[in-house]
C-alpha cells in the first residue's frame, strides 16, 4: 500500500529532527526533505511548524507503542507480559537515537508535548491491558480490571521513562518489580511465580 | 555578614523568606519567564541591592532558593505526617494527601503547569526524574524507619510513592480523588500496601 502524503511528511519531519533537532527544524527543511512545496506541508498541517512537530511526536510515540505491542504479542500470562514489556521498552527507550538526542539537547521542547501524549498513551496501554486482567485466573478479590489496568499503565510509563533505582536490563530485577510494585495488590502470586529468574 | 544582619529580627519572617514568598506570588501572577528580579524586589518591598545581597547570583540563585524552600516545606509536612501516623497505611495515605494538597493549593506551580509547562515538566521525566526520585528516597526513607526495617526497602517504597503521586496529580484519574483521604485509603489498600508489606516482609 502506498504511504499517504501525510505519512511521508511525518517521516520527512522525523528525519529532519534527527538531523537538526526540534528547535531548528523548519517547514522549509521538511518540504525539501519530502520533495514537496511548503504549500503542500501547510495543506496537511495548517498550523505549520508547531502542529507538524506536535504531530511527529504523537506519531512516533504511537509507533513506539505499536512496536512494543508486537514484541509482547502472544504472551498470555499477565505478569510475564509486563516483564517482557518492561525489558523491551526500557531497551527501546535507551536505544532510541532521536529521543536520546532530543532529551540530551532540548528536553524543554519535547517534554510538554510528550507529557500530553503520555496521558493519551496511558489510556491506550490501560485498554490494551484490561482484557489480560479480565482473563487473569488469580485476580485478588475486589480488584476491578479497568481500574487495575489504569494503575499498571501509569506505573509502566513511569518506569520506562525513569528506571530510578532499578536495573531494567536485569530480568530478575524486572521480575521482582512486576511482582511487587506492579502486581502485589492485583494478582495472587505464589512462591513459585514470585521467584526471580536468573538474569541473562 | 550582611545576610546575618538582615536575618537578625526574630519576629517577622526573615528577609530571604519574604523574598522567596514574593517570588512565588510573582510567578503565580505572571509566570516564570516574565518575572524579573526587579518585580520580586518590589513585591517583597526590598531594594534591588538587598535582593542581590541575599541571593548572590541574582535570578538563578533566587529561583534555586524558591525550589529549595518549597521542597523543605513539603519535607516538613511529610515529616509531621509520619510522626503522627500509627500504621504504614496511615503514612502512605497522609503523604499522598499532603503532597496532593500542596500541589493543588500552590498557585505558582499551577500557573506554570497550565501556562509554562516547559519550565516544569522536563524536571519530571527521564533522567531528571531519576534524580528527583533519588532525592525523594533520601529525604523520605528515614521517615519510614518505624515500619520498614531495611534502608533499601525504605528507599524503594518512597521512590514508588513518589511515582504514584506524580502520576495521579499530573494526570488525575476518575478512580482516585487525591483530595479525599477515604478515596486515597481505598487506593492505597488496593495497590500499594500489599506491595509494601510484601517487599518488606
């Protein structure tokens, strides 16, 4: 399927941000990168530069979480799913060249928009998680799946943004984190499932 | 030494406290970008020279002092709440309530979140959030000594609570009313207390 003109512009803008940063990318740069006129950019993004940059951040954030969903597809157990998702997402944040570059040089241009995005994404993550919780066989009594999913989504986003004192490359630590801070009040986890796996 | 002279009168608030309070009022009114040292001096009723004597370095030093002052204020409230708490659950609920109240009733912070988010939000994400969490753990950890034995478990607990607080105050949830202690207690019982008792068991 042919990519839409809008997607091509977003890709072009993303490439420009990688090269020049958020502050220095102009509508002209994006038009040149995409091989279109400035008028074409404005037709798709009437708000110009600000709208374009906002939309690129939203677009890449969505792509990030789609890649994450794909990485954990097929895992049935809720605790295992969170464990894999945290390991994957932490690594993906760390190795995301454009994100890391912007965070190092111009975080004040990214974070207000990313915070708005993260509120939207949090809702999507919770929606994604709710069916797993509904199907979870050992839910703690009184736990409402939608509410629990919202809590878990918030914690998930908090930890992938800032691991704090946790080493999220260490599977045993991630496993312990998921079984306490994330799920202690949500799932009944027996000793067998609480035991950490060796790190790899 | 000049600073000591300014601080001398015991009755009214010290000059630097008055200047910090004035800076907070200016920020609440105009935001951070538009607040100048002159505005703050005028609001505090002190001369420009006095302000520079109190905060050598001027605007940056003043803003640092404002942040330090507000963090200390939060620290005092959390300390007082921990001192009167009986159970770990009491502390968790009281801390959530105190911090949420401080944020909600903080006109300067509310102005910045609404109009100049770029001045606040970068402090609350990624690397700077890591630093903030570490500071919170260092400040709050010792206050949990009565309930949690191991220093590492205490630091973990505080870091976790700080994350929860940030999330639920910056992006309110329909499930939890952070201004209502009963709602906070239900929330803490459901999601936090089981993990605290499990990790410290």
